[in-house]
C-alpha cells in the first residue's frame, strides 16, 4: 500500500483576493492501487487512487484519483519515470483538482518532492487556486505517501 498526504482548505478558510504561503489543511492519501507496469513506455498512461484521511492518518476524509501520462523513462533498474498527472481529491464538501509533473525513482514508491498546481475545484472549493508543496510521508503502518502543503490564492 502507498499513499499521499495533501493539504486542503475548508470553506471558512477561503481568502478571496489574498495569497497565503501557509498550508490551510493536511490530508493523507493512501495509495490503494496503481495500474502502471514495472517498466512503462513513454506515451503510456497509468492510474493511481485510494482513500484520503486527515493528517492523523486515521480519520477518513474522502478519495483521491490520478491519471498520469509517461513522459520519460530512464535506463536505470528500476527505471526512473517522469509523468504528467492530473489528480482529483473527492471530499465531503466538493472536489479539488491538481496538475503536476512527477518524478518517480521507482513506481513502487511515491513521487519525489515537488510543487503541484491547484487547477480548480467544485462545491466549497469551486474558486480555489494556488499550489501545494509535496513531501514524502511514511506512516507507521508502512503505508507510503506524499504530504501536500496547499497554499491558496483564493
């Protein structure tokens, strides 16, 4: 099992017209599945998904899904993979949508630390824009993840 950690904001935290560098909420996205083969080819796609939890890793917050297209595969064993991914976090009060380039040292592990764009959302998150800084996260249950610290423009 693997996962991601993500930061999200609630409706009471929306700051229209303001930019903040402070994360507004954190969630843990546990990888339930990945459809990628061990050595994908450039141009192929894969899907990753699973459950979302609050920062404590135990309180359920929703679901996450990502669709990725492979842009580059190294000759290393296992191969390093660079992919462009679009992601959706499905939460009780709406969805959050992300887009990013991700570098995987191996597809068995989470992607490397990076910054992802918040491209939009629905419901409570319909006007949200900004970015999330990701860092790898490892829970005591040996679940693998990535922490998203979201910085909202609105």
